[in-house]
């Protein structure tokens, strides 16, 4: 009987370790998926919007210049686009801070 009890205890310990390892792997996969989404979907989308806004500014400046008008930093169109770019950059910074926080998370401790 001692042999069977010993075998059962070792099997249970092995299954417990396997279960904990699987939970840790699942946690890390989920963490990497969240990081990937934030980096490659959220940040990339915002960066594309920033590039689009730069293009709008360039088009506007070109149109103003070719029509002989002067533009300055107080131009409402320019101020609005600069403000939008600043907000988008701050949003990217916030997302990067979220990513740092996610990277520092650890799997929950398993009961001993």
C-alpha cells in the first residue's frame, strides 16, 4: 500500500505542477497578446493619423502659399492640427505606459 500511496502522491504533485505551469503559460500568452494589440494596433493607428494630419498641414500650407496668402502660427487650421497631433502623441505616451505596466505584471502565486 505504501508504494501505491507514494505513487498517487507523486502523480498528484506532478499534475499540480503541470496545471500551474499551464496557467503561467496562459497568463504570459495573454499578456503578450495585450501588449501586441496595444503596440501594433493602437499605436500604429494613432501614428497613421498623425501622418495624415501632417499631410493635411502640408496641403494647407501649399495651397496658402501658392495662392499668395501668408500663414502664421495663429492660423486656426494650423493651431487645430498642431493641437490634434499633441493630443495623439500624449495618447501614444499613455499607451506606452500601459504597456510598461503590463510587462511588469507577474502570474498569480499558486497555493502551496
